[in-house]
């Protein structure tokens, strides 16, 4: 019995309109939670969302130690502020790229308010999976690898 599928390769997209049509199609954020498959519709992160993320992440800088001529990346206050900025950047991405999440509390603009609203209903692990899907945009393999702790997290630099 032959179980191989005879499928033709997908046609090559060779126009900007074709690329944009693919880009603007929502992708599925797939993961398993307590053995239950989960699938949420997520839009890919647009440049405006990515710029907001970068601005938040860059807004926090470690203090410069003149005696060492280096930055103190282990400064407790800096690490606390960097963690807060990372969580806010993640929340903004989830809020703007997952319409179902944004519908829980529509109209929020302030990153701290968005984080507070999302943290009240979603664990950080789920927010991270949605964020990865929005940023990776259809690269389900990467989200699956991260969800199963197979690959290291990307650098936020």
C-alpha cells in the first residue's frame, strides 16, 4: 500500500503583491496545553509593532561604570527595568497581533496598561508563544521548538 502523497510543489511567488497577500493572511499559533491542542489566529507583526518593541527594549540602558569603562549589566535596577520592558514589548505584540486577546480589553494604548490587562488573563508562557508566532509569522517549526524547550530563546539585542 502506497502512503505517499502526490502533491505538486507550491507555485513560486514572484510579485510583491503575492508576498503581501501571504504576509497579510493570519497564521495559526499552535501549541499543546496539558495535552490539548490549541490554535489561535495571529497576524504577523507589522513594522509599527516592531518599532514599538525596539523602542521599549532600547529605552532601558545599564549604568556606565567609569572606573571599569564598561556597562554594569548585572545592576539589579537595570535588570528589573529590562525585564519590565521585555514584558511590555511582549504584551504590545500580543495585544496588537492577536485580535481575540485585544477584544478582551479594547482601546488600550499604554504599554503598562496593556501588560496589566494581559497578565491578568494570560500566563507569560502563552504570551511568549503568541509573540513568537506574530514575529516569526508562520514559521511554526520555531514556535514548536520553543514550546518544547528544544531551542534557545533569541537574543533581544
